[in-house]
C-alpha cells in the first residue's frame, strides 16, 4: 500500500487517533513532540497508510535528528521510553516500515529506530534488535490499602513509615521554584551517574506544553530538599519519568515517600496505571527497587535498521569515554555539557 506523511503537530487527525487508540502514550502526545522540537530542534513526522483527509486508521510518528556530530537518523522517539506503532493490523505496520527501510540510503539516514512495546513488531523486515530495557507498571485499580500491603515490607513499606516518622514534608506543583529545586537534585544525581543533566529548558518546555498534567513532587527534611520526582498524567495512566535525590539522605526514604504520595494522588484522580518507566537491564539495583513495588515487569526491545553496525559500536565506546570526562567536571561545566550535547544524542 502507498505510505503518506503528515505533521502530528498540525494535523487534527493525530490527537483524535491518540484519544481512541488504547496503545497511545504520553510520548505520542503533541505536548511531548512539541517539547522535543522546541528544545532540541527535532522535527516530528508521521507515517500512515491512510490517505490525506481520511481518518487515520494507523500511524507511526518519528523525529528527524540531524546532527553534525552524530549524523542523520529517524527515531521513534528521542528521549522516550517507548513509542508503540498505532496500528491494529500488522500488515499496515509492515507497509510503513518497509517503505522507510527502502528509503534508508536515499535519505542518507545513518539508521532508523523505533521502540515498540509489543514483540510482534520485531518481525519487521530489515530491522534488528538494538537495545533492550525493562518496563515496570503497577495496576492502580485495587483498593489503596491492598496496594500498600503488596509492597516489599522492609524496603518500601518501612521506608515510607520512616519518612512519615521523620516528618518529611511534601510539595507538589510546577512552579519555577519547584523546578529549580528539582534541577539542583537532578545535577547531584547525574553527577553520581557520570552523566550531564538534560538542559533546564527541556523541563520548562515540558511544563509549558503539558500544563496541569505534569507535576514536580519534592520531599524535604527540615526545609532541606532531599528527593524529587517528575510525573505526567496521560489518559488513565501516570508516568514516573524522572527521579533524583541527595544521596546523603536516602536512608530517610524520600523517594519511596514521594512515589507513595504520587500513587495516592493518582488513585484520587481515578487513574488505572502507574508507569514506573524503563530501566536499563544492566542496572540490577534499580530493577530490584521497581520490582519491590509489586509491579509487572516486561521487556522493551528497540529495533533498528542500519547499513552498518559499526556506528552503534562506536557510539557505545564514545559514551564510555565521555562518562570518565564528565566525572571530573564542576557543576557549571556539567550543566553546560548537557545544554550542548543532548541535542546530538536523541
């Protein structure tokens, strides 16, 4: 079948498809795509077998990443945990991906990558496994008291109780003050991981685009912020996208306290799912932490079509070398590195 393109930021059919399709996520949303464009200059583009001016029966959305450092590629989607193709029929997906694969050399793309949740997409001709992650999700429909009892007794329940005994205070919102607090804790966390933080402009654009759906949650001890998380509501789900903390106070259970408060807020909003986000398979500590919330774990396999595997191997080597450099940078230079480099990474 012929494949057509459309602009998901301008085409009114795109939000209509998101509203009715059960696999649509906040990463598909116009707010997320607009934040990517405004922060990093990534232009989104949609592909579909539905002709113009007809209802969108299926679609995949990508971003053009055009970097002088890392080359040209098509990614669905940058800085996104996953991006499920919105297609009810497998043949529609294969028509779109087949068309993109055939255009790989013509468009001079270094590679094409998409990040599906469902494994049937792995049968796409010309695409191979790139990376794998775990995704943790919690069903919020049981009663709140029952949910709490399913959490790990010592590592989650007792941490929450300790945070409450210690008198941790809780703030939630999206003010510039809360954003500043969140970002300072994010810099601390990124330094521990030997990575630069994403630019603060990215978070400002998310707040502006997402509006009330985005919340920054902060826990403090005696007025000193010790942990923060950023969540976004989409349809009947809440997504835990970013978390950070001052490691000197981790024993107080600040992150567990914030996640529990976010779960309580989600229950009051009648949301059905808490998405704990993707986790690298090589971070066993974080995997165990999310398992202890009685979540369901699944695998996300990123798929890539590329003329050569050498570029992926080279990128991994560059990343390891860069981490050694980031570990030595003062905060001001680490933040500057994030502003400069992230647009080349997506």
